[in-house]
């Protein structure tokens, strides 16, 4: 009996530490944030307020403004990045390119740079007083731009930063998809007299569709959770022109100390991301 019991309990000895850490650092914060989303702090106590936090956010114009900013970045940055990733992925897969290993490493390097570090670099490049970009523009007689004091320009800087960092990452994913396409398809197309353009649109793109959709939806989910670049480059300004939803919830939680509303907002955002993920599963399943 004792041996049988030890045999049954022995797996728990190995998984027990993981389960304990998971419960402390993952499960407990999730449960606590759910409780907070229906509550409000008063004199150190948690007071249940029902759906007030959710109704507050759903009637708050600034919350919708932050979501709109997310979708503006998404609609501009993601298509540009995916198109560039397709171009670079095909170039890295081309037989005409020498030293592919070096170029692949060079393409992937931006994503290895810490987000804080590269955000600081971009802030120095686009500094209004003595930034590299304004200095280069000055050489051509162009007056300095106030990159972070103008809403559209500040948004453009964030889009450029995101594109610079994540294009290489998606290029490598697309490259792996290209290398999995059977060469027989291209050989058959050559026999039929198809040119490079026809092969690209009739073979490459259809075969890459699942990979492209993965890159697109992965980028969409990342954009909806965008925080670091707006926080470090613009702090959401000017006049909330670059305020994203996660940055907005961060300001509510850690500047206004309204953790209930911030928790409620995080679950609203989680629902939006879950819907996008379900759409991704549906699209990829059809493929």
C-alpha cells in the first residue's frame, strides 16, 4: 500500500514546484484582477461595485480614443511591415544572394535589441533640437520638424520604430515558409512556361497564405497590446494622439491608482484579442 501510494505521488513531487509557482505568479494575479475589475478601493478595503468599472470605460471617450489609435497603427503599420517582410523573405531565399547567413542574421537582429534601448535610440534620432533626422534634413535645406509635438508625426515615428523592429522577425518566418514550398510546383510551372510574376502570385502567395495569416494576426495581437514605444517615445502625447489602450490603462492604474477600472479595461482588451484570435483560427482552419 505504501509503495503504491508513493508511486502515485511521485509525479506530484516533480510537477509540484511548477504548479506552486504557476499558482502564485499566474493564477493568483488573474483571479485577483478579476475581483478588482468588479471592485473599488476605499480606505484600503475592496468594495464590490458590480459592473460600474466596465460601464465607466464603455462610456469614456478617452478609452475609445486609445483603441482608435491602436487600430490606426494597426491599419498602417501591419500591412507595410508584412509587405516588406515578403520582399525581404523572398530576397533571403533567392539563389542570387551571396552570404545568406549573414543577411539573415542582420535582418533578425533588430528584434534582439531590447525595446527600451531601441526606443531611446529612436527618440535621439528624432530629437527636435539636435536629432540625426533633423540634421540630415537641414543639409537639404528642409526646416527642422517637431516630431514629438505634432500628432501625425509622432504617430509616424512610432510606426517607423515598430516596422524597423519587427520586419526582420516576420521576414524569417516567411523565409521558413518559402523553404517548405515544394520545388516540384515551380518546376511544373516552368514546364508550362510561367514567368516569375505568375509563379509568385499563383504558387508562392497561395502556399504562403497560412504563414502570412500567422504573421498578420500575430502582429495585430501585438499592436493591440502596444505599450513600450508610445510610453518611451511620446508618453501618449501630444494631446493623446499616440495614447494606446494599454498605456491608457497603465496611466489609470499606476498614476491615478484606480486599479479596478484598469483591471476592467484589461479584460475588455482581452476579449477583443480573443475575438481576433478566434478569427485567426477560423481563417487558418479554412486553409
